[in-house]
């Protein structure tokens, strides 16, 4: 049996490792198939793919979209096997990147206002960007606060600065996100579903509705679900004939995070891969044949 991890982040969103470092850390953890799923960006996929070839690690191109669905905000939707060269996708993600950069600057400004009231010197956006190595996120601002000695750990940074200084995010709408992933030849999987709601009956109804509008799978095995949650999600996936996946949601910002492992130390078996790979191959074939002939060569 081999092990996989289909939900990893790099510094291209809010992780701390470069895409190549994520690949090497995965190999060291005994994981041979991974998916890089940075938030609303594919900036690290090409580097991860190159590093994967050199390290003997299979890398699936992925993304994690921040989505709004009904009254629920920040629902996370994983897209596997998407066409990362699509001009449509790049245009949409560039628009999101601009909004995200504006939001992050506003957060830094709010944090600086709070620091000023406490008699501290302000952070510079440039020092946060240096820590990020890409698009900055709140964990990078937290690390800058730690580097200045204003806080001692990530939790303290969030509690004292980032939560009170938060600026609302911009979200995809669920129907748009699902149709975009499908249109780009990808497979859509709901990430860590119990972060939407802990009420199993409500969650089951939501997943059923999502399945009716294009959801392909559920991240049953993850770092946030209890054993009871995973059993419930497994049952929902079986009833609705949805794919089952597993991922750690590794960012590298929490000492308890482990690549290739979920809550309680469970590992993600490569037995989960064949159905996902079959569907991604089918979607890729459909997407290619639907292109104008001069583009499908």
C-alpha cells in the first residue's frame, strides 16, 4: 500500500514552504502522490510538477477555491486536474489575486493602526511579501509579527491582531466555481466538509444539493473531521455515488500538521486514487475534444 495527500499548500498562497519544498517534504514523509491546492491560485503548480519529476513524486495540479454557498461563506472547493494553461482560468484568478492583494494591504494597514496605538513600529508590506515568496496571506503577516517580537506564536498573532483586524474576503459563487472546474476539465471535491457545519443532517442535505449541481466528491479523510464525522461523510459519499478523497490541508504553520496524515494520525491510502484518476482522465478527454480543432492539437 502506498500513501497520498491530495490537499497541500505552499507559499504561493498561505503555506510557508515553496512548491519544491512541499514535494521534498512529501517524499520524506513517505507520500508518493500529492496535489498542490493553493488558495485561488495555480502559481506554484508548474514548480511542483518539475520538482515532482526530479523527486519521484506524482503531483496532481490542483486549486482550492474560496466559495460562498447560501448563507455559508468560505466554503472550500478543491479542483483537481484543471487545465492550468486556460486563459479563462488565468483571467479569473488574476482578478482574484488583485482583490486578495488589496485585502491583504488593508489588513496590514489595520494591524499597523493597532500596533501604533500600542507604541509599536509598523510592519512594511515588503517584509511580509519577503516572507511569503508570493501572494501574501494572513499567516505571513503573523510571521512578520513574530519576527518583530510583537507576538510569540501564530495563535497569539491571530487572536491579538489578525482576527480583530480582518477584512472580508471575496468569494466565488458555488455554481460558478463548480461549472468553471468542470469546464476546465477538472474534478470538484468539497474540502473538509465539517467546517461548513457540524450538524450532520444539515451537512448531508447540503452535500446532496451540491451533488445535484456538479459536485464530484468529498474529502472524507482530513485533519479536521472526527472519526464519527468521517464515518458519516463516507456514508454520504456512498449514498450519492461521490468520489472519496483524503488530504492533510498542510500549510506548515502548525507544528501538529503532518503531510500525509489526518486527524488521529490516519494515513491516506492510494486506494483512493483510481476513481479520481479515471474521472480526471475522462474530463480531460472531453475538454480536449470540445476545443476547436486547431487548439486541440
